């Protein structure tokens, strides 16, 4: 057996193991959502059912947590996108060692543990509201949005930076030569070029917000999000309703990806 053939077989084996580790847990979990067993298991399969999907709507605590997570996710996207975009544009304007140091500063929140971000956010805004009298900032939802935005904006910045690196500067120069103002050049040249990155960043930012636990569990105070509710339920006992919720989230994610693919193909 030649070295090339061994290499191909090794790569094939690695690929199979990789996708098995990634997908098998999701497939098994999805199967438990359709099993009548009160404990989430696939074997033995006691019979098909959709009762666990109905149980999601009947769980008031779970629905409230989901609603709160969606609100936080939307607000986080609205804050993270412009901040990340501004950071990416700033990086494009500087060069040399200043750019490297600025890049390190802007991505530092990604490298910071979520526990530190959550606790730091609570302490800062607690002291700020006491000193300023602006008590409405010391709210679980507001604090969580601030905590999540601090690192999710960095994710968005990386996406925008990658897209900006592919921008042909000659397009903006041509627009200026034809009499376009900086504002017109921004809206008619830069934004259309950045549209795919903006859509991707918004999608990733929303998912990152909804699934975040480390920073959220400290910043949310007395409120509850989907992740904190699920953590509490898992501690008390696992229910197939959680698997059913996971199936719905997977389907929603795949649906958005399919829609984006169709729109891009049509375009």
C-alpha cells in the first residue's frame, strides 16, 4: 500500500469520525424528541409521538425564557452590528504597529472569560447607576445586552474586516471622481458590498446571544433567559421537551440557511 493511499484512507477515516462526533449526538437527541418515553432515550423506542413539542408551549417558564432571549438577541444585534462595523472601518484606516495593537484591543473581549464579562458588567453598571441616578440601566435585560455586545461586536468586526479586505478601493475612488460625496459613496458602494457580511454577522450575533450562558447567568440578575431556564431544568431532571425544543431550533437555523442560499442563488 502506497503512502498516498494510506494518506487518503487516513483522511477518510478522520472525516467519518469528525462528522460522527459532530452529528450523532444531534441525531440521537432529535430522535428522543419523538419517543413516547418520559426519559429522553432512543432505545428502546416505545412509539412515535409529538406530545413533547406540545409540552413546550405549555411550559410557561420555558416560553418566558425564550421570549426574553429573543428580545436580548435582537437588541444585541442592533448594538453589535454598528459597533463591529465601526471597528472594522477603523482598522482599515490605520497601518503598521498601531493596527496590530488596535486589533488586539478590539478582539480582547473574545478572549475574556464570559464569567469575567458578566460580573464586570454588573459591578460597573451598579456603581454607575448609583452615582448617576440612572437606575433604568441596572436591569437584567439591559445588563445582558451590554455584556453580550462587548464580545459579540468583536465577532461582527472580524466578519466585516474579512469582507472589507476584498473591497476594491478603486470603486470608491471612481465614485469620488464621478462627483459622489463620502455619504453617497458609503451608501452606494460600501454598503452594497458589505450586505452579505452584514447579514451573516447579524445571524451569527443573534445565535451567539441566544446560546450564551456564562456571561448571561451573571448579568441577567433575577430575570431568566432560555439558557438559564434550560440549565435549571437539566439540574432537576432531563425532559424530552428539551430535545423537542432543540429540534425546533435546529430546523429554524437550517431554514434560515436555506433561505439565505436561495436568495443568493436567485441574485
